[in-house]
C-alpha cells in the first residue's frame, strides 16, 4: 500500500501503465494571455516577435542568451495550418549555439488564436534550467505557458 501511494504521488499510474518523468520536458506550449502571439502568415510580425524575445532577454533576464531565426523564409503549411521556424539559442558573447529549437506557430481556427509550440530539434536534450529560462522569458513577456512532459 505504501509503494502504491508513492507511485500515485510521483506520477505512476496503475491503469495506464505509464509514468510521467518530471525531469524531461518534451515541449512548451505558449498561449495568449496578456500578450498576443503574431499571425503565422505575417513574416514581419514573426521577425518582430523574435526581436521582442531578444529585447526581453536582454533587459529583464540579463542578456546572456540570444535567439537567432535560422530559416526566415519558411513557407506556411496549409495542410497542418502551421509554420515551423528553426531558432538557434546562442550565447550572446561567443555566439556559440547552445540549443536548436523548433518554434511551430499553429493557427487554431476553433479559438481563432495562434499557439506556439517550442520543441527541441533532433531530439536534443535540454536541461531543466534551460527550459526554466525559456519559460521565464515568455512569462515575462506576459504569455501563458503549458509544459508537456515525456511519458514513459
């Protein structure tokens, strides 16, 4: 009984035969809250959004991390109603790439809103500290954040 209580408290489920690993986040989902995400069709709005991310990183969070848009000419995919950008998360001083992230802007027609999914590219492991940095960055930009954990 004691082991069952521990399993339930730490995410293990008897019915689903899966557990949630709280040390490994698969992605962050950024939703509108006080601020508004850009329209995925508008490339200028996407560029301004990346500039706003870098400005927020510099002013609020110390400015040691810089986000660089790697594929600015990406085309909107009408079948999935989304557009995917590759973002390089770099050290500001050395421009050494720390992580490669996929920013997937998805237009949700049912709610008439844009949703941003942030996923590491190439199954890259991102530490909890780096996820916390990205989360605090978007939190300071007044967005709502939902974490999606890996299930085993």
